[in-house]
C-alpha cells in the first residue's frame, strides 16, 4: 500500500514499536478528520509490525446501534493464538472474560511484541476500551502497543473516554493533517503517466481540500475505464465531477461516517446552499448551537465542506438526492421560515417555498406572509428578466391564496406575464377561468380593466366587448390612462387604451341597408365603445400622432405598457407617419429581443410586418413574420398565428407567390380566431388572393364578411377597417361600377383626402368610378399624398391607374412616363404581378418599358415640338429622383442637402418645364 504525505506519522509509529520491543508498553492515538487516512495509516503500520515479528490484533469500533457489549474484546479475543473458551459468556460474567483476555494478552506478549489496533475508537464500546487501557497499562514491561484511531471533534459513546485517552502517561497523539499540494501531485502521478499539470493539481487540491478519500475519488473519476471513456481534462479545462459520481458518493460516505448529527447538517447544507449560517442551520435541524458548531468544525476539518457549504456543486447535488422527497420538502419549508425570520431577501425565501411545494401532496402556501413573499419575489424575478420563475412564484401564490379578489388579481398578473413568453399558454390556461370569474361578477372594476387590456393584446374582440359592457361608465377603469393624451384614448378593443367618458349623443348612424343586420342595443359594450371611437376619430391626425409620439418618448416598455406602446405606434401608422412608426417599432422590437421576451417580440414583429406592407417592402414583411414564428412557434402562438398568416398571405399575394399564400390561409379555423381582430386580416388577405387568382365573387364574399364583423363589433369606420374599399375593387372586377359607387356612397364612409390612410385608398377607388377627366385629377392628388407618406406599393398601383387614365384621354406620352415610374416602384417592392401588368400595358413589350427614351420638352410634351429645356446638374439630379418616386426627405438624405433646397430645385424645375406636379416630370431625364 502506498502512503502519500504520511512519512512523519509512520515514523512516530515505528518508533513506538521499537520502544515496545525494549519492554515498554505504549499507546498511540491517531487523530484526524473523517476520510483523512487514519485507517490506511493504521493498516500500513500493522503490516510493518507483522514484518517485524510482532503479533497484531485488529478490531473496529461499531456505531451505537450496531455495537454489542464487549464488542472490541470479542473481536480481539477471536484472534488470539489460544482462544479463550469463555469469550461468549453472558454480560453478567463479563469480568471473568476480561480477566482471561488480559492474562492471555500478557502471556502472548512474553513471546513477541503485541500490537493491538483499534480503528474508529470513538465508536467502540466504552467497557472494552476501558479494559484495553487497563490491560495495556498493567505492567510497564509487557511489550504491548495499543494503537487507536480517533475522529477529531466527534464525541465518543462514553464522553469520559476522550479524557481517559488523554490521561495515559505513556500515550502519543499523532495528528493527521490534510494532504499537502505536493502530496496531491504525488497521488496524481501515481494514477497516470503523463507529465504533471499544475492547474489540474490545483483544482484537485481545492476540491478535495487534501482529504485522501475525496482525492482518490476524484482521481478515479479521471481514470479512463474503456475505449470510449473520457480522457483527462486538457490543460486549462475546469474539472467537473459528475453529480452522483465517485466524488459525490465519497462526500456522502464522509457524512454518514461522521454521525447522525453531521448527516442531518449535511442535508440541511445541501438545501440551504451558500445562504447557510450556523444560526440558520441550528433552526433548521432543531439542534443546540454548540452541537451544530462542533459538527460543522469536524466536517470542515475533514475537507467535506468549506466556509460556505460543500466544496463543489456535484457534492451538494449528490447529498440532496440522498434526502427523501417528503423530508426534502420539510427542510425547504424550514429553510424558508428561518430565512424569513433572519430577514433574508424575498427571492431567496420564495425559492425555498417553491421547492417545499414541489411534491403533489405538499401543503399549499396559505400563510399570508407566504403569499406576500411569493408576489414580491415574482416582481423581483421579472425585473431581472426571469419570467419563468416569476410565473412559478405567482402560480404557487394563487393556488394557496384563500382571498378570492386577491387570487383573481394574482391570476391576472400571472396571465399577463405568461403572455410575454408563451401567448398560447396565457390564452388557454388562464383566460377561461378569468372569463368565468368575470361572468360571475367576481371581478372588480380594476380587474375588469386589466382583463380587458389582456384580451385586447390577444385581439379577442368579442370577449373584450363583453368585459367592456360590465365596466361602469363612471368607474376609474374607464378613465384615460395617466400619462396618455386624451386624443390617444381610442376605443379599447382596437388600440388597447381604456375608453373615455363622452356624453352620449344618440345611436351611431346606421346605413339603411344595414339596419336589419345588426341590433346595436344588443352589442355588448357598444355604448362605451362608441364614445371612445368617436373620441379617436375626431380631432386631427397631427394631434393624434403628436400625442402618440409624446407618449412613446415618456413611456418605458413594461408588461403594463407593452399594449399601449404598440397602440401608439399603430396610431402613427394610421396617421401615415410610416417612417416614425417604423423607427419606434424597431426600437421596441430591439428591446424585446435584447430582453428575450417572445410575446413582445411577436407583437412588435407583427406590427413591423404591417408597417413593411404599407411601405411596400414585401420581403421585409415576410422576414419580420418569419422571425415571429421563430420566437413564438405555432404551438405557442395562439391567435398570433392568425395574424402571421394574414400578413404572409398578403405579402405572398403581392409577390405573385399564390401557392404560398394559399398555404398560409389553408389552416383549421377555431371559434376564437373568428372572434379576434386578426381574423379580419385573414379575410382581407383571402379576398385579395381571390382577386389575384381571378375569383372576384369569392373575394367579394370575404370583404362583405369583414364588414359584418366590423359592424357587429362597432368598429365599422374606414380608418379602422377598409372592407368597403376592398369590396368596391371586387365590384369593379365584376364590371359592376354602379354597385361600387353605391357602396362608396354609404353614410359614414365620407372621408376626405386629408384623412390619413383611409382617405387616399378610398379616393383611389372613388376615382375608378368617376369620369376620366375627374379621375385624372383625383388620382394626381392621391399620388401626391402617397408620395408624402411613403406607401410605395400603393403609389405604384395609383400610378398604374393614372397611366391608364392618361391613355384613355389620349395622352400617350404622359401615360408611358407615369407607367414607367409605376413599373420601377413595383419592381423595387418585389410585386411581380404588378410589374407584369404594367409592362403589358406599355406601348413596348415587357422590360422595354424601362428602356424607352422620351424627349424633354416644355410642358412635358416633346411630340408637340416644344423647345427643349435645359436643367442644371443639381436640378437634374433632384428631378430624376422625384420622377422615380422619392419624397423630398428621401432626396435630401440621398444628396446630402436640406429639404428646403430640394423644394427650391423642384420649384425651378416646375417653372422651366411649365408643369405643376412631380407626376408630370418627363422621364427623358
């Protein structure tokens, strides 16, 4: 057997044996922590004594539950050359047995030195130890050497025996310290043939603390056991013992060998972790502080634990796995109570509460302090970005809460946080219970407002209206949210802002042909909804957009503000502030991505896709939605999948990818989808796919279905739902312009060109049913407005209509010029079907529309022989970009000049060419 770092101690023992040979009795006590090599040293010395001709007797102390009276003496007596006939006498005749043993021992010592080895003396029965000491002390020249191993800091079965060992005048105490770093390196070199790795030696010595048992277990984990076994760690690699591996098992063995109190403390340490202190441990194990300190000192001396607990997580995990589930839950609850009493953080206390209730049959967290702690810890976890833990805390608090209003409040908060990481879970796990509580009248006005916001975020219009109907018009929940400009308090279901109280001036106007389709008195929430909608639709677009931007500047992105932030960006979008909406949406999306919140990423990703569609950036719209599907897959998306399908289908249709669009719309439709705002987008996308594939009747059906939903939900306004404009397109494809005109003449659909978004779209449709001369004027105004707001795809379509109008009026040159600009815009957008249509309508086939030259003449009509006008180089650049559809702001950025300079150049270009709008700029530039 190879001993490392024990030469000095072995020398002491050999010297004691040499003295015994001279006729002197000696006693040696080998002291050390658990696993420090006492037994190994004793066995090595026993082998040496045997080689020197000594008679060696060996006994092991047994634990109190396993020990028998005179157990040590019985073990030793069985090893004597002449067995004592009465070693198995009853305990009543123990004295006779002891006397016979002593006489036999002294008789044996006359023939050769006798070495009596007793391992784990602290566990030996006190009667045997007392008689052994007496036999070894009787007669100083009997050549008996008594060698005992004693575990430091651990008590004997008889507390007096520790003092008895100290009283012996012929005794020698040998203290075994942990193995040094050099000893660790030596043990490593014994187990492998490679050169010494200084970093590995340091790791081994740190983890094992020089305990030979733990060190040997670590070395065994490093040893390859087969062709596919892992090799030694490479230089610089961190040594990671396995959970439940040899090192962990050796640590657990040390705890068991250290006694029941030490084992209990080890279990408590594994539960508490780095938060453990002697005071907390004493409360957890319900033991006196002095006893706890003594056992902790023994475990530290053995290297089992360090200053803050176990020396490696693998050891703690192995010890934790040794605890039964019921006892582990009890320890976690005791830890939570102790931590609360010690003033620890709510997060740490709540984690132990959570662990204590991990078992199905565990008690609920019903104490008021437990509910408060869990809710506070949930908010702390959420502030640190750990939404999963926050949800776990709130679910435990909600399950144990006995106060119904408080439990509903907790459930609402849980649903809102769950939505940020798993929208489908929030939709299906919590909303049914909350809706049931709402219908039973258990929700307060504040809770109703919170539930309404959650439903709005998920687009559940019908449910949101039902909640809205239960809100009192005079309650605080229906007041404008603090910090939001009144112009932004749009209707709850559309934009997510609470409704505002406006005096009721009567029922909203209903077209005669629609009066039979809908009973407004039966629509839940419609009166309050109408008030907010009227407030939204009054005032100027500039007021609403300015208020939205002020709100965005002053608002941080949180769970409670994510919906309103999205609504404010939508307000900018509906006010034709596409560039600003894009900027704010990108900022919000970046923050949601940085904080890794899938629900927010999905919400702002969908909005980004809508903005890209309005801008004519079809590929970007597809990319935005694909990113949404990556962070929130279909199984976790719920109704968001309905929104992704509508945007993808619209983009694919405009790109000419009709099969891809059909696949997006060919999905099972649930009842929840049909009651959400996202369903309107699906109907619109399906209708335009039908138009693109020459099925106008089916398209008209989908557009009219949109109108029915809009009227049922009370959001039938061109600014909100464009079903009339879409249906008018379908009527025109059916060659029914009178039906389109009748639909556009519906009361409540009268908008002006200054109305954002809806105005230009409807004006383009109005122009389609107007006489040719009036149509050209209307379309020119539409084109100018689309230029300003940056809707390139819609601009290309309007330019295409304007080109056809010029062709009808006989102005071929101007028609070709406008068509060419439309073709360029359509190509930039990626709208291949529109490009093909514009190319077919040109006087030159296909791509020749891009190449055909046109002479520049005053008034834009070269064929009339007008004098050619010469532009300056700067005017030429500005006019060229304007002809290709660039806005003044875009031109200023591209040419690095101010917007005012752009306007001055365009003014001179108009004067020289004798034109009034940029649409008349010829393309021979």
